[in-house]
């Protein structure tokens, strides 16, 4: 694809609404991901159910946003 073609596409894209650009971006990213793997989606769904169950049963340790950020900064040495 030529630079001229890319510039033309950028110009056209800039006229789209924010939601249209978001939809286009999502579709472009999905086109790079390869074929969908339903087993991955199922595994994530099971993980979500598992985590929610731990929270509801009181077995999970929850952190506030500030606690989480503090721990991550310590890990990253910041």
C-alpha cells in the first residue's frame, strides 16, 4: 500500500465519529488476532465464575485500588 493510499485512508477515518472509529479499530485488531478459539473464551468464563464464587464465599482477599497500585509500584521498583 502506498503512502498516498494510507494518507487517504487516514483522512477518511478522521471524519468518522468516535464510536465508528472505535468499531473500526476493534475490527482491525480482531483481524490481527487470527481465528477465534472458543475454548479460550470458555476458560475465561470459568475463571470469572470461580473468582466471583471466591469473593462471595469470603475466600478472596480484595484490595482497594490504592492498595493494588502500591503493591504494583513496589514490584516495579517505583
